[in-house]
């Protein structure tokens, strides 16, 4: 078995990596309008607590921003990655997402892509992975990697993201224990796969969106991340959905969430628009 060689089709399901008998695919959608310049990449990652989820669910969740992106010259990709139930580590899951983007960089000419202009996004666990792609050194996450091509994340917009996976000397940020999903991982392993540890002065712009009533990934997860951004002097901001839960649904009876789900999608569009047209 081998990875796929992409064509010029605008919608493709491509094998970006093979581990043993396991084929890992990504869904790729090219820009809707013809583009002479290489397209930037909106790389969006599904959540599901690292134990479930499909790229189709994320493409549906973010359909509003995806449609806008494709109409405005962006390519869109969403990967399948291995899950905790398959016996892999968090390090390997991060590497899968990195490898999906390395695959796009490898075939950038065939797909008319600019791998130096990637914006990552994702919801929940997907937000964690989007941050790791944006902040962590890519060379440190190459488990079972075959491709050596690199990419550059120029912005990231994680939604309801876990940012702190280790437990020592930090407040609780999750309603569940990550170690229950990854029993073989050590505290050091969780530290190395926590996005907050990679924030620095040169970190790419980050806009995180979280519900202030989220009872699954607590709001302080985003607080800690953005505080690290501020300490580093980097461009980071958090927008809270007032009364919003994990998916920005209203958690307060007889009230509304603000921004609500649709408005969050418009926030993503505004963020993407900061980078639209750069390099042309």
C-alpha cells in the first residue's frame, strides 16, 4: 500500500500515510474559483476527545467558514488521524496531523498550494491538535513519517481547545482525565504534547473561542494559553461565548449564547480574511 498521488480534481479523498495495514486519509477540497496563485490552506481538524470523530463531522461543523474560504481562494483539508483506542500515543496523533500537512506540502505543485500559508483550526481535541501544529516544532513530531516536506502555520483559531494535558502544579482544565484514554503515557509525555509549553515571542497569531459555561473543556484552558501569549509578547486573543457551552450552545435557561454558533463561524471568517491575498 502507498500514499495517493493527487489529481487536479477539486474534491478528493487522499491517503496521506500508511502505518502497517492502516491507511490514513484526508479530505481535500480545492478553491471553488480558479486561482493562478498557489492557494493558502485552511486545515481544519475534528474533535471527539481523541477517541472518536471523523473529518466529515468537522467539515459539517465548519461548513459556513469552509464555504467562505473556498469561495475566496483557499484550499481546505481535514485529516483522519489515529485514535486513542488504536493504542497510539498523543505524540503519534499529533504526528499524524503534521504528516497530513507534510503530504500537502509534498504535492503542493500538483495541487497549486502554498504550504507556507497554512491556517489551522479545530474543535475541542481538534483545537488542541491545531495548536500543536501551529506552535510545536514540526521536527519533534515525525512518528512513522515518510515525507520530510515542511509547512508553515501563519495563524491558528482553535475552538474550545484543551491546552494543558499535564496535571502537576496546574489547575484542572478538563472534566475528564486524559490519562484514562492514554494509560501508557507519562506526565512528561503529556507535558510535551501540551500547546501552552510552546508559546514564544515568534508564535503565530492565535484567536481562540470558548464557551464561558463549557463544562467539558473548562474556560481556564483558554485563559492559560492566552496568558502565555501575553507573557511572550505574541499575538493571542480569546473570545468567550457568553452563556455558551462546549459547542457554543446556550447553557443558561431562558437566555442566549453570544456569540452563538453562527457568529463563531463569522469570527473564523474574519480571522481567515486577515491572511487572504497575502503573497499575491
